[in-house]
């Protein structure tokens, strides 16, 4: 498949420097309809997503950002203090260019409930929603949050296409340990619901399996001793009621997966300038390529700001040592050591980025230096957006 993504094309300057990610070209292009910010947990995906959405809105796009568990002060600044599956307008956005920004937070349980209610009869939906096994599955099963993020993305995209409400959707993926969880979650949930154990619970009530009643009875008795009679009944009731909906779940998961493969979708992989985070980013870049999903680029977040001094770390340490010999309490010596530590950190981070660029020379990169404090308002988000755009 040939992809046309000139808006984020590499802008090489020669040498080992990574291609530059042109963020403004990405968000200004009307062909960009979905931006997915992904990466391992704790690398700043939520802030990056919010900053991109705000910058796009203030440059004239009609944007909704689907965020996952933002920091409390950031949520307050965007007007989404409580979990809410409904997009809410963000107050304080500069609308001079005709854009606007809505924000919402994923309510995993509510999204799962909405799916059940939309696909089942009222009576069957009630049976499922009140089932203790369903309550546990929809609230805490591994992969459910990632699956529901994709489910909500599909809902928003369908509504926007029908009503024309948004021309850009920015998605903040869940804070998983592994970035790959976002892509693997639908298959994991499908495998669970289609697994042998679940099918075993259904088997006694279906067709030829009635011939195996005696053998299945022994298994059921064993399961009853392990799980308890009430738990087993809850599971069997849930599976029997949920079975007719399973095909719809799988079809929607496949449809959303195909949506992520389309040209109007752009993946931004977010990483910290640390070995583990960049290694995870490399895995994700390779997975996106395998799944033929459009990668826009890499965002290296919270990088150490480069020093402006021409003094090398080694020179600073030598000078600090000499000053300490003459004046043990020298403040200047302490500052020189601090400069050396910071300069070496900058060098280490640059080396990590160069190593990533050498392995993935086709991936445009934006480097966002760390700010002195946390981002907790629209002013801070605007600053992050400027840094993402290279301003």
C-alpha cells in the first residue's frame, strides 16, 4: 500500500541528526483526522495529547481530545474535573481562527455499559449489567481499558462523520506498562471471551455437547469446589447472555483496527529520553510497520535542556577539583560540578536519540525540553505545543 504523508516528511540536515517532525504541518493538514499518541506509561502522553489538541484548535481545527487519567490540575484546567464520557468545551481556547476544543475522559465502565445497552435487548442488557462477573470484567480485566479506548474512538469517529462535529480527534492511549497493549487489547479480550474455558461453560446447553453431560458434570463439580457454586452460576449466566453480543464486539474491534490503518490516522510515539522508554518506542515503531499503520513520528519528551556554555564536562570537573583544593567550600566549584553533571546528561540523551535514529532513520523526531514545573493550565499546554512545533 502506498501512503502519501508528505506533511510529516523528513527534513534532513545531514549527518546523524534525526529527521525533524513538522507538527504544525501535521495538525494543519485537513487530511489528518485522527492523531493517536502512544507509548509506555509515564512518558507524558496525556500532556502531549492535550497540547497537540489545543494547538490544533487554536490554528483553526475543530478538535476533540480523548484523554485517559490526566493529572488533577491539568484536568481542572481543561474543564474535565470528573470522569465524563461526554465531550465538554474547554474554556479559554483562542478561537480567532474559527477552531474549538472539546475534551473528554474515558470512563471505561460506562463505555462498556453503553456497548452492551446498544447491542442487546433491554432484558438481556439488564441481565448482563447486573451480573457480578460482568461488573468485575468491565472494571478490572487486563486490557479492558485499552479495548474501551479503541471502542470510544470508533464511537466518536462514527458520530463525527455523521454529524460533522469534529474534523480532528486526538487520542491519549491508556497508561499501560507496554505501549503494545493498546494494539493487543482487542485480540486479548477476544481470546478470553472465545477461550476454551468460556466455551466449556456454554457447552452443556448446546447441541451435540449434551452427549457429554456426564463428563462435563464432573468438570462442573470440580469447578464448583474451586470457585464456589454462586460464582460458577454467575459466570455461566454471564457467558450465556453475553455470547450473542460477542460477534458484535469482534466486528467493531476489527473495524476500529482498520480505521487506525487508514491514511487519515497518524500515530505519534511518545517516549522519555531513557533507555527503557526508547526501547519500548522502537518496539512500537516496528509493530506499527508490521501492522501497516501510519506513523507520523517520535516525540522525545522531557529532554534535558542543552547548555549554552562551551565548557566541556571534563574541563568543568578539572576546574572544580582545583578550586576545591584551594577553597573547600567554594560555591563556584559546586556550580562547575553541577554544570558537568548536566552536560553529561545532555550528551547521554543525545546518544540515545542518535542510536534510535540510526536504527529507524525514517522516523521524524521532535524533542521537547523539560519545563521547570508541571503543566497545569492552558498557558503551559500552549508552551508545550510551541516546543513540539520547534518554536
